[in-house]
C-alpha cells in the first residue's frame, strides 16, 4: 500500500475560519521553483499559513459565547441559510433564543460551538431577509401612492453582520433587531389593512354595524398576523384558520352585512388589492341580493370566503418569496474582505432579484431555477475553499504533532499540494496530500526520479507504505475534530512514488531543517485559493 484517497465533506462549519489573502504576483522566470517560509515566522498571519493555530482549532470547545466568527465561516453559513426555506431559518432563530435563555439561567448548553453559531447565523439571515423585504415593500407602496396616505417609515436597525462578531454580542443584537422588526412589520400591516379597507367599502359605508364588524375583524386579523411572524410560529407553521367556516346563511340584509364584514376583515394585510377587490365585490353582491334572494346571497358569501382564502394563501407565499429573494440577493452581492480573492459575480441572478424586490414582480420557474443555481454555485465554491483551508489545517496539526517539516503549495493544474515528513522518514521519504476536484489523496513519496529501486530501497519503501495507514487514521481523527467528514480508502500499488518535496510550489517549512537550503524570500506568500469540482459532481467556477 502506498496511498489512500477520500472525498472530504463538511459536517459542521467551524466558527473561526477566515478568508486567505491571495499571494503576491510571482514571476516564474525570475524566481526559483521552490521558495521557503518558516512556520514560526508565519504565526499570527493569515489563515492558509500552516501554523499551530490548527491545533487550537481542533480543540475549540471553549466558551462559545466569547468566540468571534471568521469571515469565511460567516459567509458560508449565510450561503447555506440562503438555500433553506423560511421555516428552517425560523427554527434556527428558535434554537438561538433558547440557547441565550439557557445562558441567562446559567444552564449548561449541550450544543457545540459550531451548532450555536449556525443557529445564530441562520437567525441573522432571517432577520436581514425580513428587514430587506419590508423596506422594499414600503418603497413600492410609497411609489404607488393613494389612500390612506404614505406608509409609515420603518424604524429598523442596520443589517446584522455575523462575521467578526462575538456570539454573545450577536445574540443581543438579534433580540433587539427582532423586537424592532416585529414592531415595524405590525405598523406596516396596519397601514396595509387601512388601504384594503378603503377598497372594501360597501356602497352604504355609513352603516355603523358594518363599520364596527369590519373594524373588529381587522383587529383580530392584525393580532393574528403579528403572532404568526414570531420565529416560534414560523418554525411550527401551523395551518392558518380559514376566514370563516360556512355557517347557516344570514336571514336579513343587516346580518349579511355583518357576515360580509367578518369575511373581509380576515384578509391578510398583505393581500393583493385585486384579489381583495373580488372578495369585496362578492360581498356587495350578497348584500344586494339578501332581501330578495337569500339563497343567492349565501352563494356570494361563499365566493367571498373563497376569494379571501385564496388571497391569504397568495399573500403568505408572496411574503415568503420576497424574503427568500432578499436572502439570495444579500448573499450574491456579498464581497470578500479586502485582500481576499473575489467570488465569481452573478449579475444575471442579481438583476432578477433586484427587479422582484423593487417592483414586486414574482420570479418565474426558470428564473427561480437560475437564481438557485447561482446561489448553489457560490455556496459550493465557498465549501471548496473551506475544505481546502480545513485540510491544510489538518495537515499542519499532524505535522505539529509529529514534529516533522511540512509544506503547503500549489502543484500543476488546479491541485493544492501539502507535503510533510513524519519523524524518522527524512531524508528519503515523506507524505504528500493532494486536493484536486474534491478528492483528497495521500501518497507515500520518495526523493528521486522514476526508475529501478535497489532491494534495500524497495524494502524501505514498503516499510514507509505500511506506516502510512497509521498516518491516515490519525489524519481522519484530526479532520473529524475540525468538522470535516473524511474516510480514506486505501489503494494498493507498487511501492512509493518518486517526486521532489515542494515541487513546483511555494513551501512552508521550518519545523525542522530546510532553512539552510532555501532563503526566507517571501514571508507573506500563501497559495492562491483554487476552484475545483465538488465531490458530488457539482461544477465550481474556474480558478
């Protein structure tokens, strides 16, 4: 046996992973193929350098409330949240609130730091999406004009930014933002109801019974709307009660008016005005026919109930679609921190999302598929970069434990190459991990070129190959601690593979040896993040 391979997957997103900066431009004609960087000089610099920070990351079960969310971890959580439905985001908000209550009661929280951060990040995405969708709706209402005057100006805080925040601080911001957003949504819903009421007047709008019944129904609907906008209600998502179950038909005109008022009062505040107009017209028809044809009046009231039920369902779907569009938009326009490599833009999807938020135009099936594809592509690209970072951290931790030299570089094509030398293997052998198209391979290497090996060399090759299995097991344990799912499949081949340590790559080496051979020329150079295919076959953007 000389090698093993695995398809790394992400089990949990560790909180403290940052974007690596791109390397400085290199002139291949002016520089040697191999440069050297000491590990101890790289400590405290950007993630992507092989430092003993990986050892700390493997044991980050410390106080989660004091942790700071890394830039790469943060945007990856935002992207994963954008792919979820509003119900699952609300479930994350419920978990985050319960964890905060546990802390306030000084109770033990069983969840890991990664799970707590996921819940908080999902809750932040939910708040930001609702905020963005509300502001877009208010802007559209202001542009349309008409009664009952301009909508109220929403008093909401700025968008939440999880990356760079402490978990304890983010939870406090979440609670304040939820309260402010809930008040702003209720104020907007009340204004929307007044607009609907202006469209749903009867010809005899001076009727006191009618006005009283309509006002009482509207107040009940507004209370129900506010209750349903809480995270607990959204996560549970119980079926909303129907406007009014069919009851024995009214016996006179007055009762018909009161029944019609109750039906119209059940309209969702965000109901489409056209659908509300159909319901109001059905009630008017019922009132006109009540005296001469009670049976026909009952039919019209049944129609009104159906119009209200359909309008309410459409309003809920539209609200969810707008908030989903807001979450997708916020994720696709995200820009990486200064100094990090940019993510691939998605102007086609961003334009569609901007249109639906500005104009309230729903996305068609093909447009929704395009947007979801662009979001998925960006999430997969971030996952690729995240896996690369975590694999590099795992190799660094393995090298740290063994005390041997380690190197991180970029080989030919789109691969990321990590070389390290277990204790006692130097100078003849080392291990090489290669990350290419979602596949992590670890091979036993020997210094030299292809060709016949002497019996003694072949015997030593076999000995090193036999020891590789133990190294793979240890690497699996480290990657599991770092939140990756890695299970190596052992490949039986003919001995070790020839190669050059750090071949065609910038090498980080300095734990032991090597400093005399190569000058410390580029202390800030780190490999450029690459793009490759995901393990499940999804395409990534090219590097």
